[in-house]
């Protein structure tokens, strides 16, 4: 249990170090591309380490689990990159926002979230089939913990969606 706590603490330290890769200037998140690739590789290693500590797999289970988890990580990374791309819209100049862009953005977020949930369901089923339902549940629980920590770091740097003055005027007109 102590070792798992240390693994999670190490993971938290890595994730909180993201602030060295992303800097905030006047409500904009700027990710330095050269450092982002290095961070992504390091984060993947740390996720693997944390997952290994959380899963407590036998050698036999590990032989079945790890190839599936690596596949999952590759696919999940693509969805994460789409989520990061969407985050960049939130940090864009508020003067570029309008109701149509806001609606398009949120609908893309819904689509990305559904894709991630579908991926999690697919790999839960695949992992449960070759190991057990409790092992697959532990995989998802650890994955949720990891991604919650990462999401909290990202969200803490995103400004609140800007108020669109034109939308306020339209709402006032609709009331009349």
C-alpha cells in the first residue's frame, strides 16, 4: 500500500510539473511544442508505472492486460489530443467568439467525450474477457484517477467561457 501511495505521489508531482511546459499570459494557455512531445512521452511512462502499481497483476494476467492497455493508451492519446485542440479554442481571443462558435465548440466536446467513453467501454469489455470484471474495473478506476489529475491541471488554466454581448442583446430582444 505504501508503494502504491509513493507511485501516486510521484505521478502527481509529474502532472503538477506541467506548469513548466505551459505558461499563462493574459488568459491564454501557451504550450511549447518541443517540450510538449517530451512531456507526453514522460507522462505515458508515468501512467504505465502508476497503472502497474494500481493493477497488482499476476504474471499471467499481466501478459494479457499490458498489450491491451498499450493499445488503449494509443487510442486514448488521440482523443486527448483532440481535447487539447478544443481547449485552445477556450483560450482564444474572446472577440472571436459568437453563439455559433460556442455551440460548435461544445458539441465537439460532447463528441470527444462520447468517443472517450466508447473507448473505455470497449477496453473494459476486452480486458474483462481476458482477465476478470474486477481487474477491468480496477483498470478503469486507475484510469479515471490518472485522467482526473491531468484534467484538473488543464482546467485550472482555462479561462471561463467569455460572455458574448451579442447573445445578451438577442436574449433581451427575445424577452420583448
